[in-house]
């Protein structure tokens, strides 16, 4: 009888160098480190359980998030695991969604992989501010819904949301592309400076857009296509 | 002829076409070098006697790229190649493609076949194959597959044989290519738009392919092909005329091309290149995902697996049909040819990862829900090639995570098959279950 495994005759059978328990433990360790970093961010940013999304608070919180995640050896799966960990914790201030989105954005922007897929459809809470400053060459695919300010300040990356998004999607984005497969909320494209937003569902309203293009169900809605005047 | 000499000639042809005839951008990278996929796979097709489907927009060099590589690799003047092409259109008949009865002899009560140039020449080009109605596509199925052509109880077998077919994207005049015919193509490539700058430059060089014409050789070859002697008797004469054209190419254009003996040597060198263990294990991992179904035992075009299956995260969940046995055959031949071209002693992971998308793109039918989800992503390739590249990258990631375990499982299976009392390895990938089935274990406990 033919032995279809002949090509592996010379392969020296080795025991697994890294047993499953070790992998799980090392994964848990990475997620713990990420949680620690997030805890530091909350300690510094969330005073008296209040956090307001303003330009300066967003920039400061993001800088801190990058600082606290620097040096942690994590991958795409760890980011996803961190999302679920965050969702599991019921107590404040973990439930304040803004810093969480910025912290996740910092993780996505600095991970080695070019493509990040977050399957967060089962999460109870909505993540705001995800995709903040997503740089060129990165693709963030979110399977699930997002909260407000998705893709804020996008810097050339591609954000794909396989669900719906809240208000002010793509606010202040400079370049890149946002694709939303569901609906988008109010003030979509607010202060947008470039790039493209495509919404396959409906857009509740468009914000004050500087530059860039917005499409709703394949039709360009900003800048509006004007018909030539009849003379 | 040494492998080095063969490679030099192969590269000379690639460079000559790329620099003088077919202007396009490189779009595939292997071992740090960038190549144009249409040109590279076209030449590999000639080398391995394969079958290539070239898709693209009208006027972007699908047919001409095939004509150039065929003319130079097989030493056939361009004019003769033009005269032997088959055009796909609804009125096409077997008599125009394969051969017709010799009417003179038929009047005398003798049945004899006049074979077409298309059938007699080693290179076959079918232009716009998807304009052939689906019912007529089966007419060329056997010839396309094996190089055996039958008409009026006569048979003509091509000793040397390769095929190029071009297809436009769907429009009002096109039909779908039937799955059995599609599966017979080894690879699919796209002849891309070269960009506005090269495109404008091509406009200056409209008569660039005149250099591959040789009217005298063309006339003499045509005379031999039209001769009514039996085909094997004509072959030596055809070869000597092709060699004369080869001399012309060398003297006039400075391009050295291989003669028939050299082509055969090249092929035997290619065939002798082995796969390394990783390339072999990765290919099997990939094939497992393209054929496995936990629910129904294997993928079948008319069966749809349920949501919520444990193997939802693998390719098998996103595809509709099952990988045929022709896929690994194509993969092996082209990977070996690529390794030979690059001067490598073994086929490694990079060769396999380069070839796999082009060998599977036309063969895999993705589920509508999956392809529609991904079709709007930013990309450079047509959707089938893009999805195939993504699939290969995805399986490669999985393979890299557990390559030692997969190789262990395969090595263990070898020992079990040799009679050792061991238990097959367990793991979370279809390949482990397929190994268990090969060892006579049940798929489901």
C-alpha cells in the first residue's frame, strides 16, 4: 500500500516545545500587562469618574496610552482578548468608553501586523473613538458595531466596520478610508480634512466637512454633485 | 545543456519581452526580485507545458503576451502563431478548431482528416474563450486536457503542448466558463493596465512586434503544415524550420532561445527538483482546508455546511466547492519550475506561496456571503486572485503557528503506516482529522 507520508520519513518527531498551558499562561500574562497599562491610563485621566472627549483630552490620553503600551510584546489576538476582558469588567471607571477606545487605538496603531481584525459583535458595550489616528498601511476590520467618533483623526489607514457606527464618524480625519457596512449616525465627517467615508446603510446627518468625500449607499453625498446650470 | 544555460536563455526571453514587446509593471515579488505575473507565468506555462488562463480588460495585452512568449520559447514565427489562433465566438465549429474532412479524398470514398494549424502546433492560443457558448466549450475539453485531438476516428497527439486562453470580464457577449474546463487550467493571471505612462509609450511602438515576424519561415512552415503527409512525418521538418527561426532570433535580435532537445532537458531538470518538508506540509495544510468538511466528510458543490461548525474559522467554511486533484498537480509543476528559474535546489515555502494563489484563484468558488463581504476592500488584483492571495496568507499564518506540530503529525502518520503501534497526533486543524482518516480512524467519534 502507498504510504502518502513518505516525504516526512526523515522528520525527527519532537515533543511540543510550548505546551498549551504555557501558551495560555503567556497569553494571560500579556493581557494582564495590557490591563495594567489601561489601569494607569484611567488613574491619570479619569478623575472623579468623569472624562470629556475634547481635542486636548483625547490627544493627552492617546499619548499616555502609547506610553503605557510601549514595550509590551502583544499581537492582534491579544488586542481582541483585551476587548473582551474590558467588556467583562462591570465596575467603573472601566465602563467609561472613551479612554478604552483610545487605548485600543494605540494598541492597533502600534501592533506589528498590518491588518487587525476585531470580532467584537458579542460585546455588550460600544467602543468609542476606535481607529483614532490609524496610520497609512494599517487596516482595522471591526466585526460588530462601534460607538461615536469611529475613525477620528484617521491618518491614511483603512477602517472597515461590519456593523453600524454612532455619531461623528471620521471626525477630523486627514486621509484614508472608512467603510461602514451598516448605518452611520449624526454629524458624520465632522471637521473632516481629507480621505473618504463610505456608508452602505444610511447616514443620519453630515457634519461640517472641510475636505474629502462621503458616500451613502454608493452615491456621493459630499461634496454634493451639482448639475450644470441650464442657460 | 546545463541548468545554468537553460536559466540564462529563459531569463533572456523574459527580459527581451519585458524590455521590447510587453510593457507592464511588475506585480509579484519572489525572493526579493519583482516580476510581471502575466509574463512570468506565461513563460513558466511554456516550460512546464501547462495551461494558462489570462484575464483582463480588452486591449491590455492578454493575447499578445501569450503570442510573444510562445513565439520565442517554441521558436515559432509570430505570423504563424496568429494564423493558428482560435477565436472564441458563438459560431465556432469543431471543423475550424480541430480539423475537417479532406474533401478531395472524400469524393474518392476515402476518409482522411486535414488537421488545423491550431492542433498541429505545440502552442495553442484560444482567444476570448468565454465567448464560446457553454455547449461548445466541451468540444475542446479533451484536447485542452491532454493534447489528444480526435476527428473522424483519427487521432493526433501533441508530444509538446501548452495552451493559453484569454477571457474578458463579463459583458453582454460572454458566457461563463464551465467548471470542468476551468479546472483544467493550471493557473490564472491578469494582464493588468500598465499605467498611463507606459500605456502612452506603447502608443509610439505600435509595430514593435514586427521583429518577431519572418515571412519566409512563416511561408515554409505553413507549406509543411498544409502538407497532407501524416503528422509524425512532418515533425522533423517543422522542427528544422523552427530552428532556422531560432537562428534568426539569435542573429537579428540577440536572443538565444531553446531548441526542442534543450526544452526537454529543461523539463527534466524541473521535474527533478524536490519539495522541501515545509513546502510539502504547507501545501497539504492548504489542500486540507480546501477540501475538508466536518459535517459532510468533504466539500461538495451542492452541499452547504451549517453556521456554528467548529471549523468556521477555516477556509472550508467560506468555499462552496472541493479542490480537485488537478490543483496539487498544477501547484507542483509551477512551483518546481519557479524554483528552477530562481536557481534553487528545492521547492520551498516561498515558491509555493507565490504559485498557490494563481493556481487556485479560478478553481475555488467562494460563498457569496464571503466574497461580497470582501469585494470592496482596497486591492490591486481582480477579486478571485485577491481572495486567493488572502487565503494563502491566512493559511500560512496558521501553518506558521503550528508547523512543528503538523510536521510531527505527518511524520507520526508515516510511522503508523509502516506498522508501528502509535496513536495519530491530535490538533485543531482539518489536516489532523484528514491524517486520522488516512490511517483508518473515524472522522467523528
